[in-house]
C-alpha cells in the first residue's frame, strides 16, 4: 500500500520508507545532535548570560524578580565606617511635620538609619522587620536610640502611607519615617552613598552612629538584629 504523503510503502507487513523520508529523518537527527553538542559545549559564562536573559524576562513580569533572586543567597554583611555629612534638607515626617534632616538626626542619641519604600516586597520588609526586632529586644532601652527610615519613593510614599507602614511594624515613638520631595530624598540618598538611580536598584544598607560628629558605621547587606544590637551597644559604650 502506498502512502503518498510520507513517501513510504508497506510491503508484506513491513514498513519501508522512501529516500525522501529517510533524508528528512537524517536531517532531523543531525539537528538534534548539533543541539546536544552545543548544550554540552556551553561555558559557565554562556550559562550566566542565559540566566541573565531569563531574569530580565522574569523582571518584565515581576519588577522585584532580581531582588528575589539575590535574596536566595543573601550576601555577607560588609562593615565599614565613614564620615557622612548630613544634608540640611527638609523632609516630611509621617505625622505631617516638616523637619530638617539635621534636626531629625541631631538629638544626641545613637542613630539607626535605613532607606525603604512601602511598596517594596523584598529588601524593605526584611530591613523593617529587623528594626522591629531590634526595638523589641532593646525593650525600655529603645527610648535611648533614634530610629529613622527614609523613603526612596517619595512620590508614592505619602505621610499617610508611611503611617500605615509604621503600624505594620509596631514602630514606637523613637522610630520615625520620612518622605518629602524627590529632590530632598535624592539629596539624602546621595549623602549616604546609597542612591542607585531607581528604587528597583536599591540594596540593603543599615547605618549606625553614636552621636553627632561621630563616624557612621555602615552595614551593607542584611544585617541581623543581633548584629545591629551589637553595634548599638558598642555605640552606647562610646557615649
């Protein structure tokens, strides 16, 4: 029986393929072999490129995807010190008060400072939960420090939104949240060398200072509550 579509015939119960069909099968096998060889020859660098392309594709769906990927293996915390100059700009506290940033950080108590935004789903919740844990474990001594969180998305983070965010982490009276103009927020970010051009590029950083005029301790990475409390106690001892 002839099969015109496939160019094959059946003779005495045996399926016999035509030359044309055989040629197609050989071509398909060659393509498959080449693909397997290419996969085996892929270098680590090539694999990284492919991974980056997959991440970029995922990020088009979830803008926080690169943060999710980075948090699968959190980087080690890097500790350094620096003498940052606090800019004399005006920010808006979550209660609506307009406050000079130098004033917000200048009450003489040790300072804990971080940068967040309320719609962040990766880095910021971890930073804020760490502050909440530090606050809880300090107990009555929490009143002896000033905790400050500055929004890097001031266009979205209104005082009302920051108030709701503060409630989520049961922030005490020693923990204040600030927003303001884009220019003011950017100025503060640049002063502490955390400005990355876009909120999606931000990284986890915590700052600790014992008193006005003293160097800042900078903790790059996800500093745990234990690490932060250790720094706070060290700053207490220096006062």
